[in-house]
């Protein structure tokens, strides 16, 4: 049980990539008064958490409506995670923060969506949807723990960026990308094994 919690926690942490999103949060919150920034951080993290929670609860219904099997979603999710990992290891010019800096207070976009609750994160939590209460509770606990990490990172984003510097932040994001690559490959192999057994 503890192992499953830790695996879910690590996967969600890698997919939402809070450390890689620090520059985006810093630039988006720069026009605001310091006394206002923490409220925006809490609000955006809460919106992202709520959206991911909804997808986690109604994931099975979504799959049933589209007539998708868990195996196909697992393989498709592995491919998406692999592509996301490749972008983390080999970032494009401009990185994740290529969007223009907002002139006013950000609301939902781009911080809650797509920085935290982006397509890859939404696809990942769909994998965690379960009808078993104990399993669902474990995944909710893991998501809650990840949301607390978001708050800790983004509330100290300014200090974190100044202390570590852009090079260390980039290196940390590359490391997270490498770990996510291994997870996506393992997920793909597990999906292929499940598909072969179903034949």
C-alpha cells in the first residue's frame, strides 16, 4: 500500500513538474503586489487540484462513455508521458514558459491550466480512477500530497529561483525528465503485457 502511494505520488509530481514551472509562476506573479501573490498561488493550486480530482473520480465513466479499455489508456498514457519526458530532457526554445507574460493577475490560465493540470496530468489521473474505495483513497491522498508540494514550491518560488539559479533549476528538470522516461517505458511494457494476456 505504501509502495503504491509512493509510486503514484512520484508520478504525479513528475507529470505536474512544479520545479520546472517555477519560472512561469515567478514571471506571471511579478506584476502583483507581494501581499497578493500567496493568495493567487493558493487559488491556482486549488483549481488545479479540484480539476484533477474530478478527472480522477469520473475517469471510469469517461472511459465507459468512449468505450476505451484500461489497456489502451495505459499504452496511450505511456506514449504521452514519454513525449512529455522528452520535452523535459530536450526542451524547446522558450521552454514551458513560452507564453507571454500577463499584464494583470493570472486566473486559471496559464498557472492552474495548463501549467499544473495540463493534458499529461489529466491523462495520468484518468489512469488512477478506480471503483475500489481503498485504492481511490490512496490516489486521492497522493494527489493531496502533491498539491502540498505545489504550495511549498510556488510560495517560495522567488527565493528558490534566486538561491538555486537557472542552471540548477534546468538540471533538476532534466533529471525529472529522465525519471519520467523510465516510468513511461515501464508503463508501456505493463500495458503491452496486459494486452498480450488478453489475446
